[in-house]
C-alpha cells in the first residue's frame, strides 16, 4: 500500500504543473507517438526521428517528467520508483538532460547515480562530458566516476584515464581507484582471448 500511496502522490503532483501550483516544470518532456521514447517537447525521437509531441500517458511516463521538475525531493523519489519498480530504460534521457543542464549539486549527484544504477553504456558520453568538466561540482563528479566504474568497458577506462589527471585531487583519486578496480578485469579478458 505504501508504494501505491507514494506513486499516487507523485502523479497527483505532475498534473497541471503551473496552474496546479505544486511546482513548475523546468523542462517538459513529450513522447514519440510511435516508440514512446521521450525528448524535450518537439525535438526528434532519438529512435525513429518523429517529433516527440505526445503527453505522458502512463504512470511511468508521468514520473519521467517529474525528474525535470524543480523539486529535488520529488525528482529523487521518481528516480527511485522508476529504477526499483519500473526498471524503465527511458530514464536515461531525463537523467542525461539533468546532468547537462542543472546547476543544483543534489540533482547532479542524483542524475549521475541514477545513470550508474541503470548501467546503460549509452550513458557513457553524458557521464564523461560531465566528469571531465572542471567547472562542475566535485561531489557529483565523484558520483559520475562511480557510475562509469559500474558500467565498465574500454570507453570508460579511456575517460577515467583522462579524469585521473584532474586538478581536483578528490576527483583524480576517485578515478585512479576506479581504474585500479577496472583494469584487472580488462587484462583477464585479454588473457582469455590469447
Ligand atoms: Zn520514435
């Protein structure tokens, strides 16, 4: 019952975002009429190129929109629900938008962690751009290191090799530790090949 109440509460607050007075959406996500992949309203669907023009139809789609609301607590609850109960891979899109556009360290950390929990290699470029930008808050950059470490693979190693030279010591140290964790796994795989 607790889940039902939490989700119902979130949905109630996603309707009529401005006139309802609960909160104002920073960015409105709309959905591709064919694939239901979201993008910023009117932008092309990342999968089929049709303009994303449809409103959210389902509870999961309303939650995807909640992530780009100005309310960090609701965004955090939506990420939690989408990952733990819906396992919705479309979450990558609002989290990547958040990581690119937000200036709130809490939301940035949430976005980096959420992308790590999703474990989708498609999130590597967003996480890499964020991690390598020295102007971004370091706590969220460390969260990006952890997220990349969880995704793993050769591309991640290349990004972490750049990040280990960051002038911010805590970021450099996190990158070095992540590399130490990832590199033995890569050399074992290479051993298997030869
Ligand atoms: Zn589409």
